[in-house]
C-alpha cells in the first residue's frame, strides 16, 4: 500500500548531486508586509514549492509571523530540466529558516519539511533526501530524510558530470500521469535492486539508460544523441524529468564529448560540473 503521509512518500532510485545548483539567500525585515517575497536570480516570482514551505513555517512557528522574509534563489542550472532545482530550493530555504530563526530543529528535521513541501506540490519525490546527503546514492527505501534510506556509492573524485539540456518537462504533469507512473514502477524498483547488488557508476549509467528507454519520454534530439554516442562507446541517459542528456565520465573525456556533439550541431545548454559530496549546507 502506498502511504499518503508525505514523510513516507518518496521514490526508490539512484542519482548524484552536482556542485552547480541552487544557492538560497534569506533576509528578514521586522513587522513588514507582505509576509514574504521570493526571487529567482534577482527577479520577483511565484515559486510554488518555496511559497508552500514558507507558509508551513509561518503556520508552525509563532515568532516568524513578526517578520517579512526575503528569499532569493540563485539558480545556476535550467529549472524544470530534471536537475532537482525545486528540491534544492526548498531544502536550502528550510535549512536557512531553521538557522536564521534559531528554531532548534535538527538538520534532518528541517530537511523533512522541505521534503513534505515538495511532495505536496508534486514537484519531486526523492530529490530532497538525495540532496541532503549529496554524493552518488541509491535510495533503497522511499521517504523523507530520516525515514527513507540511502546507500552511498563511491565514485572517483575526478569524475565530471556532463549535461546537454534542451528544455523542461513538467514534473507535476508526469507525476500525475498514471501511464507514466505505471511504466516507472514497472522497472524502477528492479533496477534499484540490481544496483544494490553491484553499486558502480558504470552500472548506474547502463541502468539509467534502460530506464529512460522504458519510460519513453525521449525527444527526437535525445534519441539522436543516444545513437551517435553509442557508436563511439559513450553511454548517455536522460534526466528524470527533463529534455536532455547526461553522462558521468573522467575529466579527460569531456573534450571528446563536446567535440562529437559540436560536429553534429546539437544546440542546447551545456552544463559541466563536479559531483557534490557534502550535501546541502549553510554557508556563512
């Protein structure tokens, strides 16, 4: 039976955190209205998961009601492209609020509120727990940090993450699509079990590609890249959920990948990043 309690809702799967992501800054003003203001890269916006989380905090903690909260998410990667920006925004904001207002929650308890916000907004299921701990992980039990369980997998420290992003896919739309959810559940758990048996990033790329093929959300551009890179021995996969491709490789192979994609004139936003092994954290 699938739980309806957000703390116990989540996903099993595998993935990694990248250093290029979201940095959240929070400032407060006493006795001002409206109660909060949210910006992304300095531009005022309505960001659903952050609004939801702020309302959770305002309703739960009396002292916060005396302040206006100014939030800016500096986002260095495309939003809605399967790179976990909504989860990262919610997680960073929750950690910052807990720290700024000295609310006394543990890091895990603050992360749990971010997980609840994301689940209730239908913007993600397993992102927050992965980003809480960082590195390369396998989520073996669904749920929020402190409820779900992950296995950390070793990966060479000089590994590079290469992404080519063409555009967004609607996470909310896909998580509420029964046919997509059926295909995800049909294979996802089995591949997680296989990863646990032999936790290796080469296997991760192989299983991730199998999963992408099975779920069937690939655009024509993604399919073309898969075919071209297969021919030269590179396995690429697709971020869930985003229109693009990614791979993990040694630093020395990045130029080769760039050259191949340039030769075939693929247009998209290129992201090169190291893996982040520390997880979400307060920066003073």
